[in-house]
C-alpha cells in the first residue's frame, strides 16, 4: 500500500486511503473477484485495521 507520508513519518490522508480501499474491496466483491477483496482485507488486518464492505 503506497501512501504519502509527512516529514515526521505519519501517513497523510489516512481516512481517504481507508475509504478508497474499502470502496475497492466493495467493488471487487460485487464483481465476484473475491481473491482481491480478501487480499485487501487481509492486508489491513495485518496492520491492525479493519475495513468492511458497505
């Protein structure tokens, strides 16, 4: 997951990033591309974050 970091190493626009990945997971589920959907969710779970489909 590529994202822009500030000078102190903090992720900028974290909320927007989570929203974009949540939307991507939702679209992959609708298109029945479940490996991509699951991969996105697992990547976030590995860093202690939970995203879900809407």
